[in-house]
């Protein structure tokens, strides 16, 4: 992408063949986000066209905006992985969705999904039916963070009922869903959070909550079978000290966290970085828990699409409880 690449102002173009989207003018700060008019996509075979009603905002979005992501972005770059909306059209061969279906998904990750737009095209099987009674806004907060928590606990850590897990940043986007999913999986949950968020985290079902600002979690936490760490850095290294033999540290913060793998292996532990993947079966499991009322996304801020830059500023400011969602 070239810096300063011009985009068309909202309001022009052929009716029905363009759409509003938030594009990245150049990799950098939130000020690089601009509402523009871009070509509306059409579904290819096995794809669906989804009219986006709400788009979740995630750390992956502002990290991609600042750095260019993984070099996998199209032109124009349109951020947004969490999508909730209604199927507008289906491509050849699609049988799992029909026009009018209310769906949610995390398509294409880590490639460009384009959720900050009026329409998204993606493989049909990267969407699932939205749980009845779950409005578009909370539905858009569920896919990426919910899938991350599920894949970390079930696929990577391979947790079993009765085991004990430590969830860091338990009031955050991934953390608050991880606590709920862990309880649904019949795990014992120890959580870290600032004192002002303890009541919220306990309300999610955490069995024990530790104020990381006042208490050394290494001393306060007894042996656990797994640690979910979206914080990274020293948290990862110190978290190895609370794992019982055979335990696993799942880092969600940065690929550099792979550096703990040899240290962990020498102590009879597993450790490494996990990147979430589109996964229809896992997403169906998470949405089933939401349909049962056992998992509920918490949305801290709801902003219109044109305020995407403000949403990024809020997210990057830290200390967020739950998620931010853009309405389209």
C-alpha cells in the first residue's frame, strides 16, 4: 500500500455497486482510518455476501493498522474480523446459509476480512447462525475472542472437567469470555484483574480473583493445569512457576512468546504462542453456549462506523472491560 493513496469520498459511485467502508490510508495511527466508498464485493462459489450490522473491534485490528498486519492485506485495506449481520446473497453451491439468515463469524483471519464495511464476502462455512435473542451488537463481540478462548482451552491446553486454569486479564475481551467458557467446561477458574473489576469477574463465574497490582500472583495461585496469557512479557515467564508438571502456558500476546517453550520443556511443561483460526465447529460450540445463556459478551462501548478511529483510541488506551463494537 502506498502512503497517501487517495480514496473516493462517501456519496459517489453507482448505486448498489459500492459501499461504505473504513479504509486505512497508510499504516500508522488511528488518524489513518477514513470512511470511504469502495466497490461492493460479489460472492464467488461457496461464498456468501453478508450485510454487516455490527463489527467487533479487537487488538488485532489496531495492531494491523499500525504495522500492516501480516502482509496479507488487499487494496484498499479494510479492517475488522468480527462480523454480525444478515446473509444478502449466496454463491454457487452454498447449502449451509440462505438469504435472510442472521449470522456471525470471523472470516479469513488473519487475512483481510473487511468487517468495517456495509458488506463482507467470505466462505459460507466461516459463518454460523447467530443465537436466538442475541442482538447484532453482542453477536459481533463474540467470534474472535470466543474462538480464541475456546481453541486455547479445548484444542491447545486440552483441558478436562475438574482441572484448574489461571486466566490473566480476565476482564478483557478474550479474558471475560475465557472465564465463562472455562466454567461451562466445568473447570476451576483463577483470574487476575484490577480491584475495580473483581465484582465483574466474579459475576462471570471465576472461583478466585487476584488483584495483580497488589498481590504477586505467583505466590497467591496454587498449582494450575493451564494458564491463558493475553498480556505477554514477564507474565509469561512468571506464569511457568504456577503450573504443575504437565501443565501448559498458552500465550495469546505475541509470537515472541515462543521463547518460553524450551524453558517449559525442561521443566516438564508446554508453552507457546497460539493464533486463532476460523473454525466453524468451534464457533458453533461457542454460540451454543451463548444460546443457553452460559456465555454472554460484555460490550463496553458501541460506536457508529464513522467513529472507528475513536474506537481504536479507546482500545489502545488499555484497561478496557469487555469489547468495543461498531454499528454499521
